[in-house]
C-alpha cells in the first residue's frame, strides 16, 4: 500500500502503550470496582453493554484484574473477541483477556480506535492469534503490527469525517427506535396492556387457536444429499436479522432433505424455541423449519398472523422466563401450546395490521439506506487509512502537514521507534538500502512493487549483506532459516503466518524483474556423496548494474552501422 509522503508506517508498540498494572480486588482496600469483561463489550461497535454506574463488589471478583483509566482503549485479545474495542469512560478494572492501551502524544485515541476496529488490523491479528482451544494474540505479535500514521492534524480531519458518517447511522437508529415506540403505543391504545388484559378480551391458548407443530431436521447434518438445495431452511439468525417478517436465506435443503424436515407455508407464524426462545416472526415465503422452531398451522380465522406474532413478541419476556435448559434455554412444544393471547375484534386487528404495514415500508427504506451506509463506511475505512480520503484536504494544508510530519518523525525516532516512510519516501528508502545491488535503470520498478515485494527485497538484501553469501532457496534448512531470521520476520509479520511459499514465489518474481539474480550453486549430498545443483538468489553485482546501459549502447552502435552500410 502506497501512503502519502507526510505519513509513516509505525509499529503499534511505538504509539500504543500497554498498561500492565494489576489489581487484586480482594486486597485492594476498595469496597467495589467498575469491572468490564469481554461479555460487556459489543462486537464491532464497541458499545458498553452495562451501565457505567453499575459497580461490582470486590468480594464478588475472585481473581486479579488489569487496571485502566478513563480514555484508555480496551482491546479483546482472544481471536473471537478481536473486534471488541472500547474507549473507557471512567477508571476501572477489566478481564486479563482484555488489554488496556494508552495512546502516545502522536496518536489520537479516536483514530487508534477506528484503526483497531478496521478489517486492516482485524484480519492480521486473527491470523497471528495462536493456541489450540482458545487462540489469543500474543503481546509481541500485537506490538509488531503496523499502523499507517498521518500527522495529528490529518488524524483529526479523518476522525471528523468518521463522526459525520456515524451520525447518519445514529439518526437511522433513532428513527427506528421511535417507530418501535410508536407501534407499541398504538398497540396499547387499541388492545391495552397485553399482560394484564386491561380491556378484558377473550383469552385463548395457542394450542386452541392453531395446530402447533415442531420442526425437524435431516441427519446427518451437512450431508449433501439433504443440504444445499433450493428449498429455504429457516435459521434463528434469519429472525434476529429481519424482525417481524422473515426471509429464510441462511440455509437450504434439497427435496430429499425437505422430506425429513417441516415445511411451513408463506404467512405462517413461526416461534423460536431455542437460542432466542419466544422470538416470533411471519414467513415471507414457504420454508422448512428445524427442531429449534415451532410453527402455527391452521390459525383460526378470527386471528391475523401479524397480530399474533406481534403479541407473542410482547409476551416474550414472560415466555423467556419459562424457558428451561442449561446452555441454551429451550421451550417445549407443550409450553408453547399453553401460552395465552387475547382475541380482540377482527377489525381492531386489521387496523393494527395496516399500521404495521406502514411501519414496515419505512423500516424497509431505513434498512436499504443502512446497507448503503454500511457500504459507504467500508469504503470510507479503506480510503481513510490509505490517505485517499483526505487527499484534497492535504493539498490545501501542505505546509502545515510537512512541519507536523517533521516534528512527529523527530519524536518517534528519539524514542527509538522504527518507522517507514510511505509512497515516494518508501521507494527512496528501499532504493537506498538496495542501491549497490539494483541497477539504477530499474529503480522505477521499486515504485511498482507491492508492499510485500518491497519488504522481501529489503529483507533479502540485508540478509545477504550480513551472511556474505547467496540464499540457497532449494535447500529446505537454509531457506527456513532465512524465513525465520529476526529481521525478515519483523518486516513480514504483518502479512500473516506461513509465508514461506509466498516468499519463495516473490524472490522468483524479483529475479524475473532483474532486481536480484537467480543462479545455480553446487551442494554435496551427504547421503549419496553426489554433487547436486540447487537454485539460489543473490543481489546484483556492480558490473551487472551497467548491463542495460551496455545493451542500449550496443543497439545504438548497431543502428549506426546499419545506417552507414
């Protein structure tokens, strides 16, 4: 990735300080603590899922925890939780599976927050997480991840653009919350409180107004004879995604698989009985349901599906209290059958249904705009951390940014930070490091290389300079030693693990471009005593750097001879 000239690429450890303070709540002397666990941070958004006034008594916290301060970034280091990133609003303690990170004076908290949430860092971090049962990111691996670092003024500009984009999303969330409140108020106006049955409507059990059927699934799970066909199969994730009207798009069955499942027709009411017990929806189309659902068939004519589904969702909190089971609380079919709902006049139900359809139209518009906003935000993230987002703004503030970049680089180097200037500066750096080995006529190629190719070229040149001999790429032990070399690993670790084959291919590409030389070297086979010839790579020699010029001179000379003849 080519970055603007006023940006540098730094390591996270150069701009983020990991806070190592530990507290034992049992001996801390404090009666309570504000405690944050991984379960309290929402994935992707970083929203805190507990009230900041909700303190935990010290006696209830049984192990040592990490301390953090207001403004620190809390970062989940387990692979499933690498997208849980939150900025602390007050001092507290957190799980030891969370790092407390404090930004340096050359990194804005909000800029760091958005970068740590971005796919750019998430993918690399997930690849580096290690461990059999619960992979986690090591401190060393995290510290060596890179971050594109603009100057502070440009970081602030990028943060402001992010805030504006996020404000659009918050406005849509507010609108949807308002719609839900209005719908609930309209329901209460027509029907009263559903739990207390304020208007004394006739009450009927679900089993009295419909046939309650349990879903089923073909076995074994994943068998291609049964799964992956054209018949939709409803999943809980479909309900949590779509709301009251649901499309079964997550999974599907073949015709043979559908024979072992339960097919429900369009406009049927379906109820989740595991995972999210009590969550109810209406099918937009025919679909099969598995044993995590029940479906209502032959609903009585004096009840509309929309009224039944909305009423059951209002009752869900009470239904959920009846759910049983240790890991996933479940509802039985019999428990669903005895759930009671009111049966108000049909014209009242129709009024409410008409209102719901109007709300649905608005929600569909919001969902469409949210999808567009999500696409915009993804594009915005890529452009923000590549420098494209602020390109025109940067041109208008060039003098200010050059001064800020100089001050930033000075401070970082004083602290021993290893920084790489990007774009033209990066090319110049690579050119300087390989000046003795790369033909000057080919220096323009450096600007065309990918970031991985450039880093391999620099690492290879430094390795050969230190060892004083070519890299015997076809010797497994020698090549593995090169890939594991500390300087090589440091330059390439951000590209992920298991890079040996990719490095080998890249060396071949660099040789084809004429930036390094591919040669054949003899090696004695210790088992057979025979001499083998293996492929190797070495930097270009001084005399090889003039070959392009020599060829050009020869062409000119031949052209002059042909002209005189």
